[in-house]
């Protein structure tokens, strides 16, 4: 199984049903030393703002999210969902779990 930390749309049950064909069960956790910024992505009906994590190295900056366990195939489906504007990176959560999450693909 793969660990995935979700802080944005991947926490949404409808999004999970669409991507994975099921609702995920996860555990609340935090990412320390990061803040959420916003990136604008041009979509079919205009420009939409999406959350993106940025490392600050400040221990007072935290992002709350959910830690999910995914199969390797489900992780690939998440990669496809996130698209070209995001890249998957490894981080260590407050719980000391090493996980995948998504950051800007810049």
C-alpha cells in the first residue's frame, strides 16, 4: 500500500468516488513546515484557483489533511487526476509517516 496525504480536493467523497470508484477511509494528520498557497489553472470554463503546498520550514506553519492508504494503481489514478500542474513528492507528516502528496509541478 502507498501512503497519500490529501489536503485539497482529494479529500472530497464525490471526487474519490469518481477517481477510485470508492470512498476512502483515512486518518487526520498534519504537514509541518508547509503552507497552502493557490495556483490558477485554466480550465474549460475559465481560470480556477487550486490549493498547493509550499515548504516554509517554519514549524508554526501546518497543513491539516487526511492520510490515506492506496494501492499502487490508485496512486497512479490520483496522479492522472492531479494532472500536469501538480507533481507527487514525498514528505514526512507530524505522525512521522513518510507519505506522498502533491505540490506545484514548477
